[in-house]
C-alpha cells in the first residue's frame, strides 16, 4: 500500500510481534479467530482435537502483531497472544506454541 505522505516518526515506530498460544483441546472449531485475525496468521488445522473439532494453527507466525483480537473473540478461552521480545528478529523460527491439556 502506498501512502500519499510518510509519517515523520516512521523510523521510531516499532510494530510489535506476538507469540500465539493455542489450547487445542478447549477449541470448538468455530473459526472466529481465523476469520477475524487482521493479519491472516491462523488457519484451520487438518488434525482433530479431543472433542473432534479442527483447531486453529499458526501459519504466518512472523505476521502476528499481538493485537490480541483472537484472544478477545474466542468464546472458549482457547487462544492468546503475548508480545515477543523486541530483540528477536523476524526470521526467528516459529516460537508459537500449541498446548495440549492433560
Ligand atoms: S494477536 Fe492479532 S495478529 Fe496475532 S494471531 Fe491474534 S488476531 Fe492475529
Ligand atoms: S475462536 Fe477459539 S474456539 Fe473458535 S476456532 Fe478459534 S480457538 Fe477455537
């Protein structure tokens, strides 16, 4: 997207990065987190959880901006995001975590 002018402080702005954590077995496969993620970070996994639903999986980890919208919208409290350290480079291998509750 081209802007017609560039903000004066553009170099000072750091876009946060998020680390997404998913509690797979709480998920009911509604897909809200996938549909409404503004950065298209998530996708429906092909595997099933213990309830027989397809949980979300992270497919574009480096694009997460830690807006936490997935966390807010999830009716099952099955997903959340935390801010990654500003030192960690964008090319760090996916640090996203999928948690299986016992
Ligand atoms: S925190 Fe925001 S950008 Fe990251 S996965 Fe959730 S909705 Fe998408
Ligand atoms: S919003 Fe929550 S319950 Fe719905 S698919 Fe995402 S993680 Fe699963």
